[in-house]
């Protein structure tokens, strides 16, 4: 609209310059001819359509004329319409320069809204009054009704409906105190069925391959349990629970030693592998990335391959549950210089004849 208004203003200025050298008689003749053409158009058009630009131009040109002269002009609109449009134009201009101040309660700061949603997400048993109390303890003054409105706008249900705990949430909350153990089988080229005893820590995702044998007796599992207890004690682990499935190889004697070391053994449900999901996932990874791609000759070769895989998983392989960090090594600081990224020398280390690959930046 502004561009069209500027174009019409420039056109009218050039028209005015054209009228300056004309005599009064020539102007009168032109006015009579234009009035006659206007009468012809009024007989043909019942109700002409005006744009906002047309209304502004007419109001700007005719507001200097008194009301008596406007009533005698031959126009497509009534004089009262011209005056009303001029009053509306002044009113909008005044409203733009003297806009009233916003009334009512000021809006809640975005940071406070984000904090309310965070408290509701991290405290499933806390209602809006509990969240309001937490904000007051932090020195943030908001009304309890404001907290309730924020939760309602984002579709967060009341506290009783947010108290449901899934297995994933439970395992995340108890990760520091939960290792899990399991036995899985593989067959080397000799044809013997080999049982592998493995343990994973939920908090760090650290994998421990404790042993492999073709004859998994109760005494063998008890001895590996002693080794596990000593490893956890030497590593300063705060584990309090030990998850295992209902394999018949885990006898009552096998659970006695962890109990003496302060570990409470928790058995999973019948045919419920999701209750030991991290261990099951690590076994699947071991099969897909190692055992399915390697020809295992015998027990000695199997222990060597599993040892290399344990070192690879703990020191190099990224884990999505740890934001792509390694169990024994945190992520390095990101490289922000693009020139340094372009000139980095990457080195590859092959494990097990190229079955596993490690990549590092050269020093």
C-alpha cells in the first residue's frame, strides 16, 4: 500500500505541474469534460469499489475544502463519507503515536516457564503446589495459579497421573547401583557348545567378560562370582543389586556369594528379557560385531577374542546411552577451528585382523 500511495503522490505532483501553465478557461473546460465523463460512469456502475489507497488520496486532497463546497462537488461518494474517512485516518495516526500501555498481569518470563516444566518433568510425584514451593525456595516469586496454568498449557497431567514408573525410568534412576550378569552360548569350529559369563554395569556401561567354558558347573559360576565381587570392590563400585535371569545354571549357591558381598540378587520375570535389557543388548552387539564375523577355533581363541572385544567396548566404542562417550574415557573437547579439523591426521588401529577398528587423531 505504501508503494502504491507513493506512486499516486508522484503522479498527482506531475499532474499539478501540468496544470500550472494552463489558463483558467482551459481548466474550466477540462473540469466540465471530466464532470460529464463522471456522470456517464455513474450511470453504468452501481457501486464503485475503492481501495485503501484510493480512500487515503481522496481524504488527503479534499479535507482542505469546507463542508459547503464538498456538498456541491460531483463525487462517486458522499461528502460525509470523505469526512468520516479523514477522521478515521487521523484517529489511526493518533493511536499509533499514543498507544495505551498494556494492562493486566505481566507475562511470565520464559526462563521461569522452562524451569517449571523442568521441575514437573524431573519430579513426577510433585504437583503444582510442590513446584511452587520449589520456586519459592529458589527466590522466584510467582503465584501458584501461574504454575498451574503453565502445566495446563503444555498438557502436563496432575501429579497422580505422572507417578507411573516404566522399567526404562527405573533402570536409569538405579543405574549406579545395578550391575547385570548373564550367560550366553556360542559354538567354535570344534563344535563344542561354549558358555560365556559376562557382566555389565548400568551406570558406566562397562563390560566384563569373566570366563568361557564348555562345562558351566555351579562351582565354576561361584568362582566367577568371587572374581566379580573382587573386581567391583577394587573399582570402588557402589553396586547394591545384581540382576540375572532365571537360568538353571544359577543355583542358590551362586547367589550366596553376592549376598555376602552386600549385593542383593534380583531375578527377572519369566520370558521377560526387557527386564535385563542392557545385558541382552550387549550380547546382541557381541554376536553381530564379533562372533558372527570371526571363526573361533577353540576356547583359548574365544577368550582372546572376547578380551579384545571387552577392551574395544570399554575404551573406544561409543555408547548412545552415555551421549556417545566411552565407559572408561569421556568425550574430548570439541575442535572448533575448521583449519585444524581439515589438517588432522587420523590413525586407524585394527583389532582381531580388522574385525574391529579404532580411530584416533595423531598427536
